C-alpha cells in the first residue's frame, strides 16, 4: 500500500475489504458506487483503491 499511496500512507492502515465491482451493461457514465462498511463512520479517514 505504501508504494501506491505515497505520502498518504499510514503504518496503522489495514485492508478492511476487497470488492469486485462491475458496471451493468448499458450503464451511463459517470457512475456513482455506494456501499456500506460495517464499523466505519464519517469521522474515519479512509483510502479507496480501484
């Protein structure tokens, strides 16, 4: 993760989940993807990698 995140990396980071996300056929872009992460609140600092 350090190589990918560079200066945004924090040694206390952990991978919480991995999701496979695909757009349905015929979807119009841009897409908005929303998902819930149990235990994560708006006050958490997160990184989403795609």
